């Protein structure tokens, strides 16, 4: 644990130092700072991952006094054979790509250009594994030419040198020796200044770790292998990482879609940090609703926290295509005359997820709590289909303000194509959690014990007073397809034993009160009649 804290401290210090370099060269809070910080961090991580893998493969190189020199002295055939022996998730680098080599030649003229050229070569030679694709199939680059973000060309060499010097200060290699489980913390620290929900039309939505853990632990209570996991609105990947961690990174393949380039790049970084590099080619940057890349692919596990409301009037009519009729069985929200930004796009994501489940598929999706009781429209049609198909496993209604970024109350729907209809669990966890202040916002935080209670109660299908009920498909139909636990809780009437004398006294009090009210009512009746008689036509 102490070692973990030491690694976290060193890594956070590296991130802070990179931000300091950006600030010193006029790029603090600049729109390009995010690219520089995350890409340089990724370069550092891949460099150290490569060094570690080579040393494991050929221990004699680990003992060499000069690592990059030892690599340069190998013949081309030897070097290619060495690269071929590495795990497919390890980047393919050459000696001149290494940080140690760039550090040694940092005083060469045009060092900024050498630095950019190095990153470009790494991008090209690792495109198959490390590139994010768009709907059209076009691949992005792993690294941009970072010194070009410095508008003063005379400062570019110095900027590149400053970055390289920060990267040379410590190594991730010692962290790879053990099974580490702290990169989620590092990832959050790395992107904390850039993953806001105020960034325009297609904002990144962030899911709290507690919600992500609960979703993963309910979806995967037992060991599974060789499964396909998917998020159609992946953002930076919190839900997918939690799901993969619960399953085991080697036991699953990740697939994702998201319209945001920024989110896709964050997700790529998250996959690299979490030993899921093999899934990077499955990250697709696209509009999942209008241009689904995985329309005909079926998945075993789907998690999603989609945007609830969004103006999709620009492509709403395209969704009426015959190819999408089966997918959007419950309908497509109409374009309102005003407040187009309030269009309920999440209803399309729910239908998309139902369409994308494999025969043994399960899903967990965050929805506004209003969805679970709406008495008409697309919401009700979706709920009816879930019940008629026998797919609803249960619902957990979360505490208010569990998302710092929205005051909307949320619930999590759990579907399972193999769910049984006699024990559907509906849970109202709204009274759990404690309120903490985060900046200007107040947020509800669940304790580890409360998280465990939610998961255990749900997975054991337990009815717990004031928390959960277990109902049948028929009961839900009787309640007009309501998924709200509160509508199934028993109304408790408390009985108190009293003597005959106490009963008579209470009845006398009630009778006296009623007589007083009747008398007061009679006086008011007389006054009203007098007022009516005094009215004259003029």
C-alpha cells in the first residue's frame, strides 16, 4: 500500500511538471494543453512498457549499461525477431524512439523537429493497434506534432527539451513488476481539468465510480470468460473499465462508440493504462444513433450512461429509415417547436441497447428516474416490451445528486435476456448516502458498506424493508408497468392498544370538533346568502 502511494505521488508529480512546462510556454489552460499532457504521458507510459517487456524477454539487455545502445548494436534480423516475440499489446519502438535517446541528443539543432518526427514515426508504425477509427474507417494519429502548438517557432526546441527532461526523471518500469491497481486514480488526475460537462453540444458525461462499480458487480456476480463488452456512449470509459476489471481484463474484449474525438482519445488512454490495449481497434468515433458502426454486432454485456437530453433534430428524420425500424421499435421522439435541446435522446439509446444484446446478453443503463413511471409515450412502450419479453432483471433508483454535474434523479435499469419473471427486484436506494461538497456542487456519496448492501440485496433478490421489493411480471402489469419500488411497498398501519375509557374520550373529542366545525360552517352559509341578496343589477 505504501508503495502504491509512492507510485501515485511520483506519477501525479510528473503530470504536474508537464502542466508546469505548458504554463511556462504560454499553453496553460490553452485548448491544446489537453492534447500535449495526455499524449506526452502516453508516450512516457508506452516507452517504459516497451523497455520493461524487452528486459523481460532478454534479461541480458536488462543488465547492459546503456539500454538503447545495446538495442542499436543488434542486427536488423535480431531486432525484428525480438519485436515479433513481444506481446501484441506492447508498442513496437526502435532505439531512436526511446526517451533515453532523445534525452542524449536534446542539444542537437532542430530538436523540436526531431521530437515531432519521432512521435509521428511511432504513430505510423503502431497504427494497427493504437489508432482510434471513425465510422468511415479512417484512423486518427496516436500523436500530434506537439511542438507546433507553440506559435513562436524559436521556442519549439526549448519546449521539446523541457518535456523530455521531465520524462527522464522517473520510470514506470518498477510499477510493472507487480500487479498494480491504481491507474484509475492516475487517469482521473490526468484528465480532471479537461473532462467537464460544460463543453458544448456533445459534452462528456462522467459516471461516478460508485455507480460504475455497482453496475459491474450486479451484472457480473460470477466468473465469465471470452465475452464481448460494449458501451454505445462510452465517454472516457469509466463504466467499461469497471466492467472489465470485474470480469478480468484477459477475459473480455471491449467495444465502444462515442461521437466525441476527445472522449475517444481519453478512452484509448484508459485502455492502455488498464491492460486493455488489445481493444483499442474497437474504439469507434461516430454518432451511435445515426451512424452505428456496430449495428449488426451482438454483445454479451452492455453498460451505458447516455446523454439524457440533446438536440438531435438535425438527423431525427434519418432515423425513420427502414434499416432502423426494428431497432427503434417504440418510436423516435418528435422535434418540439421550442426547447429542442430537451429532446430525450436517451430513449433511443435504450432501444439501441435492447437491439444490441446477444442471446445471453445483459445490460445496465443509467436513465432519468422519471422514465420508470411515465404513463404514456415511448417510455411506456419500452417498459411494456421489457416485461413482455421477460428481460427485466430489476431497477435501482439512486440517491439524488449522486452525479455532481446534474440534479436529475437517476435509476439504473438491468436487463437480462435470460431473466426470469417471478423475481424482479425493484430497489429504492434514494435514502442512502451522505452529502459532501465538491466545489460549488453538493454530491451524494455512497459508503463502501452501502454499495455492498445494494449489490448483495439485488443479486440475492432480497426484499428489505424500505429498500427493496421482489415482484412478478404480473404484478408489474397490474401497476401499469411501473418500475418504481415505492409503488409496491406495503403501507404500514400502526395499531396501538387503548382502554374503552380512552376510546370513548377520543370519540367525544372528535364529536366536539365536528360540531364546532359544523356550527362554523352554518355561520358562513348565512353570511354568503346575505351577501348574495345584497347584489343588485346595474
